[in-house]
C-alpha cells in the first residue's frame, strides 16, 4: 500500500498503516492481495514491487499528460 501510495498519491487503503478490522476496507482488495503475494513470492523484494508498478500500464496511464495539460505545471 505504501509503494502504491508513493506512485499514485492515494493508497489502496486510505491509511497506509491501518489494515486491521478497525481500518477502512481497501478500494481494490484483489489487487492489494496480488501485490502482497508478489512481494512474498519474490523474497520481500521492494525493488521487484517498484519495477512491477513502474512497468505497468496503469502507471503509464496515470503519468500521461494529455494535449490539454499545461506545460508549466
């Protein structure tokens, strides 16, 4: 969730710390579970998780500036 928050500005869970019963539910629980499994399957490599997100179509779409984007921002 923290890595996702870092790149997209909003986490899959509203609070990066509160995943328990008292916390808010994730917006995309299947994605959060999949990312957690990827992290575990690759020996807790944050580098792998960063690459996975940065190579994703979702990240490319989120970072695309359309033709109406102001060049000064």
